[in-house]
């Protein structure tokens, strides 16, 4: 199969359905990195992510007999919305399996896009549970399964993002940053660039807690991760697709892993400085620029912003992760003397004038000399943690630093 030809065919298939999204120069990022930074705004897509491209291209390619079979998919978010909207446009019945833990807002959006053409089934606690249920339904009831990334038609649909970038910007592009989850977008867009802009350095970006593509390429075979950090939910997968692995293995110049906390800092920055609302996966490529700042200086760089389906209920967690990553939030388990004035002594002798107690959990035990207290401190400057730890040691406050004890942190803070 000629994948590039498939991408060109997909563009014709999508031209009256999927609008071309803007390619915008970002002045703040360009100034910061001394480069021309262009953002491909797939967060402005009609279903707020690029996923509609692959879903529609795949579903519209089915023959009449296959369309009568109905379709089925599994997703926790963006793929579900793309499939639902495609079912509505093509008037095809579809069943969408989603984990029972999916936020109500996302379930509502899927139903909104699919209207009467889709049935949503909430099952299990994880995507893997929903995937298993969808596959069972497809097999038992002879339905067409629409894979979220590992399908040539889906990959070709996502690849149309690459054609749009090169049509919108005629000058040479030095670097292209692509987010990687299952790898459909990276496989499709990198194929286009290898054909039309072969000198461009293609950089894949994965969350540090889910390096499925990097791990597979390093091992030379598609490998399943035993565990992942699911925070960057649009890009956190245990295993990439076999098709996408084979393509990305050939096409990518490098893969950058971005810590989840850095992603959170980027989300907050984009909202505050640009009025952009992006989901964690949508912030990946912009967050990755920091790790390539020497290479991109003076260059032309494109970052694909993949989606904006962010749940506002996650804002507190996003802020917390950002502060932890930036070294501005610190948690301690402290043995506090159980006597009057101990807290005042802690504030006066340990903390600086700008240090803020944001978390304090203490249950007094009258039959003990000391009691365990969990304290959270938010600082103005990351270096201010050093005198705090030094002051606690000098004044005899015994403590455990929970930032460096992730298992204990998870038990006590969450």
C-alpha cells in the first residue's frame, strides 16, 4: 500500500466535512526560543481534536454491505467523539464503549455529536475493559471495529494534517513536533513530510510516564509497557499500533519524553498567556520545546496542538502537578511536639516571609509527646526549600520529605 497516496485520497474524502485548521505563528514562544514557532491548531477542530480525520476517513471508506453491519469502537474521549460525529454525518449506526469512569462531560459530548445514531455503553473501569467489550461485541454481532490508531485508513486520515501544514507554509520547515499516543497522527503526518519535506527533523513527543513508542523503537519491536501514568490520557497507552510502530521507526528523527508536571505547567501557561484551552496531550509538543531549545534556535518549527477536550474538574490536579514539577510545592510528614506554641515556633523559626502553608493535617494524641503532621508548603522560589529543610534540622523537627517518597505521598496526599 502507498500510504502517501492514501493520505492524498483522504484529503479529498474529507474536504467538505473536516475544516482545515489554522497554522499560526505564536509570538510569545517565538520570542522565548529565538525561533519561528508555528502552531497547527487541531484543538480548534469541530470535535476539538484531529481524531475526526481518521474516524471519518475509515468509516466513509466502508462499502454498502459493511455499513449495514453497523460499527463499534472503544474510547475514553477524542476517538469516541470523532466516531460519533462520523456516524451522524454518514447516518450509520454505531456503538461506542467507554469506561464507567469517563467524566459525564465527555459522555455527553459523544452523545451530542452522534445524536440518535450512536449508543454509548459504559463498562469496566479502564480503557482496556471497554476495548475488550467492544471487540467481543464486534466479533459476536459481526460489526466493524474502528480502531483508534492502528488502521491504514485511520492513519491516512490523520496524515491530512501534514498536507495542510505544507500547503499553508511554503518556506522550509526545520523541525516538526508531533504528539504520540498510539501513533496514528505521527505515522500519517511523518509519511507526508518524508515525501514532501524530507529535510525536516521529525520529533515525536510522548509523556514520560508512558513511553510506549520510544521503548518499542529502542527494543526494535512493538513492546507492551507493564504500567503507565495515565494523566496525559490522550497519549498514554501501554502499546502503540503495529502499523504505526513500523512507520514511526523509519520516519522519526528522535523522540522526546516530557514529564507530566511540565505538561501541566504548559497547560496553565497557554491558558493564562494565550487564552488557549488545551488537553494534556495537546500541550505535549509545546512543552517539548524546552528540551530542544538549543537545536531550534533560529529555526522554523511546527508544533501540532492535537486537542482541547480538557475537563475543568482536573484544574486543581493540573495546578498541583505543575507546582510539584516547578519545585514550588513541597510536602512533609513532621513529628510535631504536642505542646502549646509548637505551631507558632514552626511558622516563626522554620518558614520564610513568603512561604505559604496550603495543607495541614494533624490529629492530637494526648498520651504522646509528639504527633505526626502532614504539611504542604507553597513557595515563591524553588530555592527556598533549602533553608526550610535546614531550619527543621537545626531546631529538632524530625521529618520525612514526601516529595521524594512517592508511595507515601500517594497514601497521605492522594
